[in-house]
C-alpha cells in the first residue's frame, strides 16, 4: 500500500466522520487510524477515535482523548470547527412571551 499524502488527510477525516455517524464503526476506526498513521497528533482524529473506543470501553480511549486535549487545550468541544459556544453572560435575553389567556371564555365570541 502506498503511503498517504498529507494533503488528503482532511478528506479522509471527513470520510471517517461520515462513516462514524452512519454507524459503520469498523470502517470509521480504520480511517481514523490511517489519518493518525500520517499525523499522530491530529486532534480531531484522536478525539473521534477516542469517542469511538470509549463506546466500546477500550483502554486506549483515554490515551486518544488525552492526546486531543493536549493538542488543543483552548477548545472545550474538540472536533467542532469554529469558536467555542458563547458564555451565558454573552447570550441574548430570552424571547418575549405573549400573555396567556385565562380559560376558554376569553376565546369565545361574546353575545
């Protein structure tokens, strides 16, 4: 088998995530391990492989999740692109609720 080109890693990782979401776990695990063979410190591959292994209660899961956390300590939600979700103090106020009507009589036409 030819060695993987590092330029193909994002495509291979996306394929692994799709397989993982589809429930094809052995194939997803194979793809994650292929990515990690080329880039052993890839945080997303380590995180998702750790999740997959944790579901099976494999001892290697903690090692994989730890590697992902050490590679990107600033991210609370590894594997998700973009900034972390906003803190509660930065969130907008809840939407205004319409006043409730008291009982059915208010809804009936008056005679």
